[in-house]
């Protein structure tokens, strides 16, 4: 119990809107994150939300490093309010949301930028758990309430940001993180070489 308490405490201390890095030899892929303020409503308080997101980021980093050979460093920039004009009946218009996010990306030094939201994401009238640009440097991820599903969605969108087109992902196995029903994904599988080329130790795109 004491070890688990210290583990959670270390995550909270590192995550206090700073950078969470999983220690490894390869330099981490830098990912900036904004959190939609409505996500706070899904938790008992700010601290519990930070702990949950830190766990998701840690799981994603470990998985990405195991398969791609590079950890992820998440820099949480803060809680933001998504403009009301991008909302309709409690739904996020994915196209407008990505444009808003990309404008913020232009100010970032990190490699990629994510927005974590609690609301549904709609694009072309279809409901999505995640969505990426173009240009493919930004992504929106829906926090589903499940730690496992959310980190798989994050890894799925990151796969798109690392060179995997949507059309290719549609042909993947159900066990693939890149499958359209990616909540059950386990591996990047056949897409590992492409992701390594785009987002390996030296980013070329």
C-alpha cells in the first residue's frame, strides 16, 4: 500500500501541469496537451482528473516505447474552454475544433498537439472517439470514462499523426490499434515500420 501511494504521489508531483516523461535512452516524442474544462465534470476534483490523465499518458508512453522504441513526453499546457461557436447541442464540431487547435499548434515547440475532451466529437455527422487534422500535427481525443479505451484512442490518433492514413487503417485487423474499432486494439502490428519512420528517434515529417 505504501509503495502504491508513493507511486501515485510521484505521478501527481510530476504531472502538476508540467511534463511527464517515461525514462528511456531514446529522446521522447514531445506531445503538448490541452484539456477541455468540461472534462472536470467527470471527476470529483482537479487532482483526481490529473491522476487519471497521468495514468493514461504513462500507459500510452510505455506501449509506444515498447513497439516504436521511443517514449512519449506529455506537456499539459492547461485547461481551456472550447469556443461556444464550435459547439451544438453539447457536441463538438470536429472540423472547427481541429482548426481552433491547429491555430494554437502554431505557437507550440512540441512535435504534436492533443486536446482531451469529455464531449462527443462529430465530423460529417458521424460520431468519433478521436479525430486528427490535416495538417497532421493535431488531434482531439474523447475521454470515454475508461482508462484503457482512452489510451488506445490516444495511441490510435497518434498513429495517424505518425504516417498511417485512415484508408490503410480501415484494412487492419481488429487486434490492431489502428482498426476503426480501436478500443480493443493491442498492437500497431504491420504499421510499426511506418510509425518508426515518421515518429522514431528522429522525426522526419
